[in-house]
């Protein structure tokens, strides 16, 4: 089981701050593919991966990061300074 956290507009589009997922995904990208296939709200939230960042166990990662042993994944928009 993996805890999946959603922040900012990702959370708004999906309608949940977090959920626990049982997944057979090998990489973050595989997990995104599984999520997009669930419902339209997930498909919309993950339609443009260039507008998203991901953290795996609280460390920034790429979408090709492996999920073996991972406990938490967070999806969020890029942070901007100001």
C-alpha cells in the first residue's frame, strides 16, 4: 500500500487530500497511468505531467522513479518564488 498525497490544484481536481492505494505500478509514471484510468477527475488532474512535480518518500523525484519499497508519493504543482 502506498499513501498518495495531492496538493494545491491537484487536490482540487481530484477532490481528496490523500488516499491509500494498492498498486502494481513499477514506477511513478505507471502509477499515474493507473490513476488516470480510474475516473475522469484523475485523468484531468494528470493530463499535463509537465505541470506537476512528484516527491517519493518526501524527496523530489522524476516520474520514472521506481516504487519498490516506497511508502508515500506526493503530487503538486511547481513551486514559484515571490
